[in-house]
C-alpha cells in the first residue's frame, strides 16, 4: 500500500534475520569519550506491508522501503529474510499452486516471480503495481494504486502482456477472490468495497462508508474481512447484504491481512512495524512481532530535563524520552484526522518542531503541545529548519530557500547543493550541509549567502547536527563512525565507532544525529531501526 518512497533520502526474535547488526559485524558500538547505550531496541522489519501464507501455513511478509521479503514464525515471532534487496521490494505477495512466490515491487513497477531458490524473474511491468492475488484456476490478477489506477490480469509465465480489466476504479488495494471467481477488494480513494468480474470488468459496490479501506480477505466460511487503516478497524462484511460489523479495534496504519487454513487472521501494521493475530470472535489481538520504531530516517532533540527526541519515522511522527527510551506517538500516517503524510525529516528548537513529509509538505508544530501551526506545500524537500520566524528549506534540486508567512514560493538564497544527505543550523547566521557524493561538509553564511567547504574526504557522510556554531557532527557510513568536526579549522575527531549504520545491501542508508543537554548525543540506526544514546564520560 505504500506510496512511492523517495529512495536515497532514506527484544524481538532477530537471530535468523540479517537485519540484525550481528549479521554484519560482531563488534559493539564503542567510544573512548562517551558511554554508548541502545535506548530503543532493534526491530525486525523496515516497514511491513503485504502478508500471505504458503500451503503449509507459513507466513510471508513484504517490505517496500526495506526491499525484503520475510518468513515469519507466527508462534514465536522469529523473522527470517528470504529475498534480499533490491528485488525483494514487495508491497503485496501470493503463492501460486506450484509454490512459485509472486510479488509486486511498487516503486520499480515490476511484478516478480520466484520458484524455490531460483533467481527472481520479472513477469510484468506496470507503474505503481500494488495488490496481487491468484484464483484457484491459476489466473493471476493485480491492482495499481497511487501512481497508477487499474485492475489487470497477468500471465504467470510472463509471456503474454498484461490485460486491463478496469481503468480508474479508485485504488483497488489488497484484494481476495471469492468462491464465485469474482475479485473482492477495497477502493482506497472511494471508501468502498467492490466486486469485480475479471472477464467483463463489471464493478459493483458491495459495502461503503469506510474511512480508508486498505485490504480484504475471505475465511474458509466465506466471511469477508476488511481493514480500515484510518480507524484501525477489522470489519466483517456480508457480501450479499453489504452489512458490516467491526470485530476488532486496533491501532491505525493497518496495511494488509492474511488468513490461514485454520481461519486465523493476521494483520500487518506499518507504524508498529509489526504483525498481530486477531480473534474475530472476541476482538482481542495477540502481538506476533512488533518494533518500537518503523524507519527512523531523521531525529532531532529538544534539550531539557529530560531531553525529548523527535523522530521522523516514515509511518509515524514520534517522540522518544531521552532517559528511558519510551516511544510516544504524536501522529500516525493514514489515521483519520492525522496531519502528517510520511515524515522523512525533522528539526527542533525551544519553541517549534519542523517536519518534512515525503509529499513535500513542510509543517511547523508548536512545543510542547505539538499543535500544527503552519504548513507549506512544496516539492522535493529534503530538510527544513526554523530560523527566527522564517523556515530554511533544502530542496532536492540543490537550492536553499527561505520561507516566511504563508508564502510557498520563497526566496532562493543558495544554489549548487549536491547529494544532500544532511542539513542543520549552527545558529541563526550559519547553516551546514553534507554532500555525500563528494564527502564534504559546507558552511553557509546566512547573512551573505556564501557557501564554503569546511571538511573534505569524509567516507559517505550522512546526517548532520550542530554542537555549536562551529562544531558539527556527521556519520561516516562507510566507516560506521560518528565524527565531530571543527568547522573553523577542519579538524576532526572520532566520537564513536562500530555503529550499526550503513553496510552492504542497505536500501535506506539514513542515520540521524541529535544533540541533547549536557553534551549527550543520540544516533538512529538504519540497520536496526534502533536509537542510541552517547553520554559523556565523567572524566571528559
């Protein structure tokens, strides 16, 4: 269900999963000057979406941002990666009768198939291909949502071209196939559940009045269960009368569901980075696996007693308590009334928090109430910080823009920023930007708009935070180390090494840095989805 993700900006059972840092190195993060502690534990997924069972009732799950397909033990919660990036990108997935796994790589616009341990092969190419399912007679169907809008029949062998069944249905998301051979599923944008004849394309509404229906599946008795992601509801629908009954109320940001041969219902949640088993008779839910964070692309600290860490977590906007690591939601993506889209960057000062969303929306929230006080609709925003009453915005086209009031045009003050992977404010007169490709950090004088390179030769730097006007921190992803740089002299000092960041075959490659009170530092991990605290040792 995930919309196209901006690639490149970006205790659970992990013993079998190479998402765990131990699969990359046995070394633990260390520092001569700071005590290093993980305050938010690792999680098993990098966003979770489609679910399906194989013929043996083994659960498989797909991730778009993480570009992986996982095998999940529904009893223990153990997670194993079975298809690696980039071909593992899966918004939805299904098994064919012969055991071939087929899945949709929504960003790539490709439907892949893999039988056993054979290499994955593309069988169809369709923009924003999203949902997929197979009929008992072997006919394969798929839906486009968000970047495209249509329902298609695909050739499982990949020989014949896709055949269009319906054009512009309204976002035919996760669907199932009824005993009558018809397709049953939600229209994301029309708040309806429909039945589609795959031969004629005739479409009939069987239930409406949903907020944001995301997926639908039948059990063995013919009951249709529908997820409403905006309300967090699991709804049973009578396909003849259209009557609805809410059988469970969960957290919002639900994505998909799968029902095994015993009619056990399992539901994925993007913001929770987890899977639950739902009992429709009682409405109770058992947590199979869950993460505290989903995909922490960016963090910022509001210094105080205690520090509050803000997290742009893609599927949620969150805070983390500095001393305890407790995670609290401010807003969740797709929830009814939620102000956010997909948060990808965040900055904070004493009065406000600035959030950048994937769709280019820049938002200003007050502190500590987190009330949305201003919003700007832009395109291609990578980062934003408050400078007095203005907002300084870094754009993907290499420009730095000043925004004031409700003006969305702004004023370009600097051009030529390249490969931007970090942006921060030194003070109201100085900003810094990271060029990952060149391995450089530049200082921008906000009075003259002049840009000067202050550090070179960094090893794939990502993330940026200012300790003071002239001291900045960045993470060298290739070296897996946190470095402090004196912008006046260019002198650099390694603060911590062996951090769980970067690594081979890592599609997110985004580490956040924040500076708290009394020299305390915070680092987010793109490998683990964890958060680390670095506290100065007493002798320092």
